[in-house]
C-alpha cells in the first residue's frame, strides 16, 4: 500500500488535523530555500555566466530545475516523515565518523560562503550609499544573528518569506534593458554546448551554486520545525493520515521555490548578457563588480536596483547558511536544536549559529582573497554534495527509515540523476 493511499482513521474527529494554511503558509520552507539559493555568491556566478558567454548558459537552469526539485523534495520528505533533519538521520543510520566528516565539510563550506556573502552585501551597499564597508559587514552579521536568536520563529519566517520579493529586482532589471528574447529562447532550447575548459568551468560553477548541501539541511529542518509550530502537525510516521496533504504541500512548495530560484538566475544571466557581454565586459568576479559594471552601460536606476537586490538576497541567505550549519552540528552532537526554541533552551545550537556568522565576518578582516574563497566554497560544496545526496537517496528508499513513505520511482530516478550529475560536476571541477 502506498503512503498516499493509507486509510483514514475510523473516527476522524479523534485526530487533530493541521490547520489548512493560506497560500503564504503553503509556500514556506521550499520558497525560502529556493530564494536563498540566489545569494550574492550565486549572483556573482550567474553574472559571470552572462558576461562571459552571453545567453549560451541559460539552458543549465532548465536542465537543473527538475534535479533541484527532486533532491529538495527528498530533503523535505526526510524531515517531515521522520521528525529529524539530515544530520539526525545520518546519525541514526550511519557510522559516526562519516557523520562528523560530512558535517565538518558542510560547516567549512557554509562559513566560507557566509564570509563571501557578507562581504558582497557590504560592498553592494557601499556602492549605493557610500560609507565604511567594514561597518556594514559587522552590521549585517550581527543583525542577522540577533534576529535568528531572539525573534519569534513564526515572525522571523514571515520576514524571510517577504524578503523573497527582493529577487524580483532582477526580473525588473531585465525588463528595462534591451533583450533579444528570440535569441534567448533559441539558446534555451537549442544550446551550443562547448567542450572547452572555460565553458565547462562555468557550467560546473552554475550547477554547484544551484544544488548546494546547505539547502538540503535547511529544508529538511524547516519541515521538522513545521511539525512543532503548526497546530496539529506531526511527523508522518506518527500521523499517517496527514501524508497525502503534506506531500502535496511539500511538492508545490518545492517546485515553486526552485522554479523561482532558477527563473531569477536566468534573468540575471539575461541581464548581464544583454548589457555587459554586449559591450565587451566579460570578466565579472563578484556581484558588486557586476552592479558597478552595469552603471555606465544600463544607467543608474538599473545599477541601484541590481546592487540593492544583492543586499536583499544576502539578508535571506545568511540566516539559511548559518542556520543549516547550526542544525547539522547540533543534531550531530545530540543537542536541542530549532529556531523555535528560546535562546536559553538551546544555548549550544544558538552558540554555533552565532559562531558561524562571526567566523564569516572575521574572514572579511583577513588576507583571504574573497574571490578564491568563493571558488573553494564551490569546490567544497560540489564535493560534499555528492556523498550527502547519495546517503539521502539511500535513506529515502529504505523502508526501515521511511516506513510506507519511501520515495516513488520517478522521484528516485531524478534524485539519483541529480546525484550522478553532481558527481560528474565534482570530477570536472577538479579536472578542468
């Protein structure tokens, strides 16, 4: 019998059903996860793709969308069914050394990403209003950490949802510059793939930016949080009558969230291709450089909107990076975890979160080259994603773990395909 075909309880009135949520509640963990994928580091990657190769790499976002959807839906299902995050399930079913190794790699990658994102946000804000970049790094880091630690979880999640609106800045930018949409469409459906080192390197960078381990951990844990915060919601292994509605919600939430992520990424590529590439500007290393390069070509309005979009997406991504690191470390060591917990009830969890943000801030005061940091973050993310995805696929297909909720054959196909693609990308990243 499949998970969605389980019979309802004999007396439905005896079971407290979760409140039917409004649209903004349906679009929750998946929406935030997808939007946070377009962080300042991702914006830099997509800007480089558009500046260097024009419209030629738009196809990568169509190609990666079903793979993203599959792996993120699997992540969400693991959390919603078991009531534990990725690290919690790894701890229960795999040797501790493997768990610690993967969590250590995740933590290192997240801290590097945090540092790069905080620096990019500060540089973008300085471009718009001037002032001390160092002060902005500290301000963004401190405010983000304090909100995660002390703000009420439900209110903070609502803020994160509204921050996803900042992504539409890049849709607006694409609409005010001249774009040959016919050429864009041809590049999407009839791509001219080049087997050259520079081209393949950017393809690998786009895939590594689009499918990142911190997104797996975050979405799984946010599903766990949902079971604690939403009235009547429980892990599905304890409340099978909720399975059909919850899997439907997860699917819509994930597909919309990942679709928004890749749509915005496509618009960033299109914008930079139509402006920077068209005017011979082909070497963009950071999101702030992309914004600055747009000023003389597309005008001050496009420049300001693009730069402020970097700040807005960073405000969304920093909590996800820090939170996913704290969740992974906390579950690995058996601590109380959860953004819904009061600070005094999860001191180690929040201490790890604050430490991750602080480490990212400190990176901006060291001789570490932020461009090289971005590269190594992509390398680590690409490498660590493969074993984590493989382990997740094994977990989600094991009846001992998922009970009657093992992944369907189509979901398994796309999940394993995503894993294989990321494995090939990791190899290419080291070889090219």
